């Protein structure tokens, strides 16, 4: 009598990925499996699976981190199901909350994958991922820019140098820069220190301008439709639009405003114990940079859009921080709407 296999055997692979080695735990649908170490090579893992687990339906998972999505893309090219998961989503029980090793992490990932409790994060395509790297480089430059300006002003304060009233603001005009270049100190080391910092300031300033230009140019060229739709919304400028396109990807993937606001972090945190339910302010789980962009854009929106301004005025007298978060959530709703409908926003039209 000829027998046929009813279903393909399944293999679940949990991977704790590091730069120099991977800790692997392989578990099948009928056995606990085994744990081993190997060199960080997707091809090496495929050879191992082909040798010891032929004809298995393979599913893999690993935590998002510094190694990016290269392994994920390789696994999918082999026809495997692959997930990249947020480390915060890993359910740890008992002593797993207090004991952490690469072996335990690999076993934990494999177990959660086998039990169907893992949800993967959104993995951007290669083009958008590399655009995101340029956006992150700009953010690094912004931090350096603020830091060097702070160091220069702290040096002036330390030596008792008073900044002229017309220059005493956050905007460093060419006049202020020339004033700093001409500033005299009693001894040369202080002048040399300021010269060094001014050279660094000018380099960072120019690099920041160049990167910003490249970022806007790329988005205008390759994401022209979405970029123009976002720019039609009061408060959302060129850099904020680029940040949304880089950091969040295609907004059409969000199922609802609740899904969108949860991803950005403009959703309330909730804590319930028994019959007691309370909110804990904005959720701590957020895309912090994009959330800050929406908050800043909201301040501009209430200055330029009568509808937003009227909405803000209805909450006058309340906590300003809470009110601007409400405005930001409204701006978030507007952002999702213009992308999904592909209709530019018209200022003054009540939603």
C-alpha cells in the first residue's frame, strides 16, 4: 500500500544575531530541537537546513538591531517565511525576565515563533531604507550643529564676553559669524580654541545644508506625488515631508488612523488593574523623531490654517502641551487622509 505524507514538516528557527556569530535554535513541529552557534552567514544557515532538515517548511525570526535586514532578505529569497521582530514584543516569562544569554534568546524566539505569537515589524524596501540612512545622517548633523553652537556660546559666557543685542538669538547671521571671527582675547589660546570651533561649525553647517538639499531632491524625484501631497498640508515643510516618507514609508499600508497614530506614538498609554482604568499620557512606544516633527508642525499649522487655529482656540485655558498633542493628532489624521485619497489639502476647508 502506497502512503503519502499529509503535510510538509515544519521548521522554526530562532536566531540571536550578532556581528561575529549567530546563536541558532531549530525546533520542528514535533520536537524541541537543538541550539548551536555558527558564523554570521545566511548561506551557511541554508546549507545547514538543506542538510539536516530537507523538505521542511521553514520559518525564521530574529530581533531588529544593528545588523539590519540583509539576513531577512536572504531568507525570503530562499522561499522561507521570515520575521524581523521588535525586541520589546518578546514575551518573557518567569526567570527569562531576569536571565539573558544568546542561547536563551534564540530559544525564546523559536518558541514564540512556533506558538504563533510573533508579529514582524515593517521592513522597508532597499531604496527607502537607504534614503532613511541619509535622513538619519541629517539628524546626526543637527545634533552636532546644536552642540557646537552651544560650545561656542559657553566659551563666550565663560570668559565674560557679552554678545551684542542684535546677535543674541538662535539665528546665527553672517554678521554674527564675522563678529566672532574678529573677537579678540587677551591671550592667543582662547582665540585658537574659538577658531577651531568656528571651523567645525562652518563645516557642519555646510554639510547639513548639502544633505538637506540632497534629501529634498531625492524625495521630489522618486516620491514626487506623495511629497507634493504632504507639502499641501499647513505645517508640513520639506524636511518634515522627507522625514515622513523616510521614517514611515508608504502611508497607504496603515489600515486606520488608530494604526497610524500607534506607529507614530500619538496614542494614549493605558494602564488597567482590576476595575481601575487610567491613561498614562502619550504612549512610551513611539517613533520619537517623527512624533516630535508632528508636534513642531502643529505649532506652525495653528498659525497658518484657520481651521486648525479655530480648533486650538476651542481648548484655550487647558494645558498647552495637552492641547498641542490634540492638534498633532488632528494633523496626523489630515496627513493620512491626503495620502489615501490623493487629494491635496485646501486651506480653510472644514474636515
